[in-house]
């Protein structure tokens, strides 16, 4: 995938100032520096023409062909001792960094060394089993954000932003969080659209569900998100009532439609490799309106579970504020557990028919839900539909059909007879030949545009982000003109930030029949806005990042050797994927600041910031391969 530079981007490019030791995803350091801002942007911008990034014009983004499936297991007619498994290891630091940037959020030299020593699968197994540290629920409790006081956090969505940035920018199991973030773009709930008391703890519980189940069972995950209050409000399950022939009321169909269209089977029947099945040359729809009407009845009768919930009088009024736990508890169809208990509920007793399944009349809510979700999970579309989108989020926008089929087959059976093992799917995506093939690092049809939030998360994790206050007071950064242009858990709709099949019109991508989902976020405003954002983010000089500190100690140690500094940044930020022309331009800009071993820390920071900002604004960085 390539981009042409835009005048807006060139015009907006600037420079900065900062500090850190070598630590990233899997290491820690206590050295932190909060620098003052720099005003030399225009000089750097002039030297950076051709480096800047994000263009509205694309060339290509997609998936090249893979090299087949897993290695042969061997055979033979007579029993023999099992061969010692071959542990595949990265050939060099660049291959290790490339894998780390697909599997997690950042690549430190320590993690590169560990990965090269252990090999891909042993390292992956160890990291997947690592502790996840603080949950969203624990974050809210530790900061007092789930208490009723004069701050009125129960009315705010801002602490939800604080929570998710704290989760993504630092600590914990970054592999689990990386997959959880990908899941959040498949099973979408948006903080923008959940209007309830304690909306931040509600979205926090949703995030905890994704985290807990990231390497667990698809079937368990889809049930937990179905009953989650944030989802209940977002897609109208909460308060959804059975039909009433006297008033003409019918069940709300929103969740019933979206659980099929977006969370499980998709719109069209698929082959095991993710390509569409055809009839008479036309795609075959997976469901019709009768199916929507039938499944909608399953999701009736649910409301908040107020069991054990207390109330606190709002300061200065008589309003009763429920404990935050009500926004975390799974919803219930038992009316005796609602805020205003009653003897009869609102679950539909009618027969429920959809997708070839008939749930008999009189079946209760719990049994109806179990039968419906079991049936959806067993649908042959789920594996390829889910697998392709997870590959798109983690590795490449255009995976080959054989790549999709290999991953979908693991979804169908993890080798131990289990369907929907998400941990096995995650491993299959990352360890596939097509993902690991070093040739794809230079394949113009392989890779994907890095999402803006992933760039910011990488910046934070690469350079040891910390919060001055401990509150992680980073707000909603969705505005592309003035902020980053994307915030986690703040999709504008249930259809995520972009569609998986998005094709930028009038581009080489379109000409080649490829998709580029993340380019749905790209326009002239977002191009200029991102360059502005990154120049301020690298030194955290802007007011909306004043609670953030970055640590550049290891980079400062190399600042008097610009080529060595660039080598380090190229490795940990791009897996050595900067082209020579880009390197030359960035190096020239870095050397415009005269730095020796005895130079001030401010000058050293300035050189470091130039390198980081220009790399993170370059096309070679923005397109992850």
C-alpha cells in the first residue's frame, strides 16, 4: 500500500522535544521526562517534504498469497517415537519486531530478544498466559470513579475514556488487550450512544468481558455481551418487550438483526475460505425478514438486575443514584430482580423460528437464549466471517482465501474437538505462513493502514507512557481536525469506525480489486489533523495530553549518533521497514539539530522527537506489513 503526500500534510509537519530507557511492551523503567514544548516546527516541516504520511490517494493494500497450510505432520505405517517439534524462530530482529507489532501494540528490544530466543509459538504461549493486571472495574474503584460524590461521575462518559486509555497505553497482558481491542471492533458497543447512569462503568464492564474472553470461547463471549447492560442499551435489548396485539407493539428487532449481520453470520452465505457462495451467479442471503422477526423474540424480557443494589441520594437533590454495580451485572429476565419487581415478565412465550431452528412456544428466556446462541455459534458462516475480519484487524486487509480457510478451520475445531476457541484462532492468525512470510513485508498488496488509535497506543507503549496524576486523564480523541481522529470504544455506529469491505474510490486499490477498510477514516482533514496530533503527542506539550508522560531515556543515550538513533527507531517503530529515501530525509531533519555528547538534554530530546514524529508521519510507518 502506498500513499502520495498531500500539501496539507506537508504544510502541517513540525517538530518537538522529549526522553526514555529501552522498555516497551514487556519491560518497565522508572525514568520519565516531561519536556517543554518546542517552537521549531516550521523548519522541520520544510525538511520533511516527502516523508509525511497519510494520503487520501492510495495505491494498494491487501493480502498476497500464502504459502499453504501448517507444516506436514508426517506419517508412516508403523508406530514411531513422536518427533521433536520444530520451534520456528525469527530470522533476525526485524522479523521479530514485525511479529510483535502484529501480535501486540509495540516492540521493545527486550521483547525482540526474548522472541528470538524462545521462538514464535513458545513465546506466544507464555505471553498469552500472562497476568492481565488491573481490570476496568479495579481502575474505577482505585480512582473513586464509581463513587457518588460532588464529581457526579455517574453522569459522565469521560472516565470511560480515562479507563480505556489506561488499559491500552500501559501494563497488563498486551497480547490479550490487542485481541480484545480487535474484538471491540467486531462486537461493537460505543460509549457515544449508551445513555444510562454510570455509563463509564458500564462500558468498563464490556471491556472486561472482551478481555476475559479474548482467549476463551466465542460461545461464552457472545452470551456475556448479549446480557451486558451497555449492549442492552446500545442495541435496545434492555426493556425489549414481547408483542402486545392490543396495542400493536412488536419486539424491537435491532439486536436480533445485528447479532446475525455483524456478530456471527454476516449477510451472505460463505464458503469455508470466506468467499461468497453463489446461486445463479448471485450471492445467497443468510437470513430474511422472517428470521429477524423470529430471533427478535428471543431477546425480549430483559432489564437491569438490581439484586443487592443500594442507592445514594445525590448531593444537593433528592435523586436516588444506584450503585455502579447495576450497570455491570448481566441483565435478567426475572422480574423479581428488577428495580421495580413484579410477578410477570415481558419475555415472549410465542414460538420463535429463525435460520432453520424452531424454539417451541412457552420456552423461557434462559432456554430460548441458550438455544438461539448455540444455533448461531454452530452456523457454518461464523468461522470464515469472524476469521477474515480478525485477520484484517491484526495482519492484512486482503488475506488470501486459503489463509482465511486455515484460520476458519481452527475456529471450527481447535484440534481438541472444541469450536470457537478464540485463543487458538488468535494463534492461527499470527502463526500462519502468510503472516510470517518475510516476502510479504515488501509485497505491495499485503498489509493494512495502521488505525490512528493504534499509532497512539504504540507511541505510549514504546516510550513508557505514564500518568502524572495516576488518573490517565486523556479524553475522547475522536475529532480528526483537532485530535487523533479515533478513540477506542467510541465507534460512530454499530458498524465500527469503517466497513471491512470498504474500497477507496478512484484509487489503485480499487483498480486491483482490493479493500482498504481503515481508509474510510482518511480525508484531507484527518491527514492534516494527524500530523498536527503526532507532533504534539511526542512531547505531550498540548493541553489535552498534559497528564501523559513519555520516557525517552534510551533514545537520549543515542542522540549524539543520529544514524544509530534512526536505526533504533526504525526497528522498534516499523520493524526496519523505512525505505532508503525516507530514511535519508528523516536523518537529514534529525541532523539539522546539532547534537554532541555534551549537548543539553533539551537538544537531545529535540533530535529524538524529530525522528519519532517524522517516522510516525511517514507512509512506510503508516502502512503496517
